[in-house]
C-alpha cells in the first residue's frame, strides 16, 4: 500500500465566519511516520508517482450546534473562492462533495488523487475549501502534493511562483528569476524575455535561434563543508558553528579535509570586519576567511567554471546528491559515511557579495569594494538596568549611521551614531526606564543612508531574577 502524507495547515486556514467544523488528519495517518513531510531522521515521505492513484482520508470534526450543509471543492489556485483550477495531468476529486454535518457527528472526506503517466513532475499546494449557506461562510486548508518525484523538504510549491516575465516586472534581476521544479531559465533571443522550459528542450531551442542560454559572468564555484566540532577531538569550542569551503583536491581524502579544518580553526580571531587571505601551495588553493559572530569561520575557495566537470566526476563516486529546485544552481551533497555536508554553488563575484554579505550589486563600488558594517555588544545577556556597550566598524558606507533597538518589532531606542576617522564607532545604552520593561530577546540594527544594515541580538532578564540567584 502506498504511504502518502498530507499536511493540513489548520492555523493558517482562512474563514469569514466561526467555522462549524475543523479539518483534521485521519488517525491512521497520524499514527504513521508519514503524517508530515519529513519522517524521523530526515527521510522524505512518499510521493504520488506518475500513473499512480491514491485516496487520502481527511476528517471533518463537527463544532456546529445545528445541522449545516457543507459544499466542498478543490483547487490549486491562490484564491480559495473562485474558478477551480487543477494542475496539468493531475486529477483530484472529493467525495462526498456535499455533506449534512450534524452536532457531535464527525465525518470523513475522501480525496482521490490521480497523476497521469505523462504529467509533468512538480510539487503543488492543493487547497481544500468548504462553504456553507451563511454570509462569507467558508473555510479552507491545504496540503502539499509532490507529483511524479520527490523534490525534497525545502522545495516550494510550483503555484507559489509567478511567471518569469512577471518576476522581472516586479523588479527581480534576470539572473535571479526562479523557475518551477524541473524547469530551467532561458532568454528569448529576439527580446531577452525570460522563459522557463524543460531542460531537454534547451539545446534544441538554442540551436534554432529561438533562445539563448542565460549567461553569468565571472563564475565562482564554492564547495562548502558544514560540520559539528564535537565530531573532532580537540575541536569542541562551545557555542560555535563552522562552515568552510574547499577545492576538489582538498576533498580527495577525509584526513586532508580534517587537516584543513584544524588549520582554519587555529587561525587567530581577526578584528571586526577584517578579512585575511591565506595561500596554500600543496594543494594549490586560495582562501578568504572572515569571522562571523560568534566567531564562526567561513572560507571561500575560488575555482574556474571549467573545473566543475572534474568536481562532478569526483562527486559522483563519493557523494549522494539531491537538488533543491527553489534555489537555482544549489546542489547539496553528503559525503558517504562521514559527517560532512558539501554545497556546490556557481555564483558571479557580485552575486557572491550579495548572497554572503547581504550587499546589493548597486551598492558595490569600484572593483566590487563592498560596504562593510559590523556591530557587536560586550555581552550576549544583560539584566535590566545594565549598561550595554555597543561598538562596531563602518567601511565604504554612507554616513550618518542610524541605530535602532527593537523588541518584537517595537522601537525601544533610536540614535544617530557618529563615526571616527578610522571607521569605528561606539555607544553606551542603559537598559532602564519605561521602554525597557520587556524581558526577552532584543535586536540592535545599525544602518547607513543607503540602507546597508547589520544587526545583532541580546537577551534582557529581569533584575529580580539576578538577585534571586545570588
């Protein structure tokens, strides 16, 4: 029997009246490990493959005080009320479509899903909507339907993406246009208009002159290793997370990777915002190491695009790979039998600045000089009445700097910060007064006149908590 999951988002269900019922998963699905998308251990739940047909039970829990007629329909459009839409090659029917719901009498809907053998593979967000004869009487919920293949837990339903042309009209750069699952981006040769097409048709359309491949200049290829320090003896610094990139040569043996990790982690902590370049001759590599609070390490290895085939050749022998379609050109790879997770990301140099440092291309200066803005506090936790010492550094930014302190989005304090000649700045803030009565996590955000910003958080605890512990 095919195991299938259905995720019902009851909390975000929309309604215009107090609903006479609520949607609920069938107990049989609740007991199984497939009641949500991810099973224990991160294994994806089942999908409805091409040519398959499944039946999904969905309970209707009565909350009415009098009999009420319910009418159900299914759609995959964003609008719950309106013309029903169905994905191409997918048939979904509800039985019964009409129901007389009585007080204290729960019932069950059966959702029949059939995926045609020629249907395109995609992940859809399916809406189940019930209406009853009262003004604005309707309630809806939804579930994710991966059809044809497993797209992974982080993929986004295809109907959440606007068409490529609309994305560009909304201000998205051509290089950032996102295609739906299993489709790739091309540009029409005659008009430069983006289009998303099947990968198998790309070369044919380019040969005919209808399309040209989407171009990215100055490719930078990253292989990113994320690891748990506790897995390595001697690398057990508390409260630290690490992410390091390596070249293909570095990854030929796990002992070499471990050696590189130890080398990077033994590097001295750098001053705020400073960046250092290290050269290695055996194997030839070039790193940039930047410290990120709280002193995690990020190294970037630069490869040319021609090396990608060699990398994939090595990867196919040693790695298990899967693609995340919602993030273009991202491939997450797991080294077999080891704790490493590697990421292969082709990015242009400017895109790298934007993705890793949050810097928009329009803000980059000559030779991609990046505005750098960093902020730290002298502690991660304070007691009400304490003084917070805030310091930082601003390079290639446009003064003045504005500092805002917020609690759950509520502005607590705001100041204009002067910058010294060397780019450093400092401020002291006393956590007392009527605006500091909240306890919990606060955020400090410093930004310049162009919108470049940097934020840190800290915890504030009540004064009596401190005295009780002493």
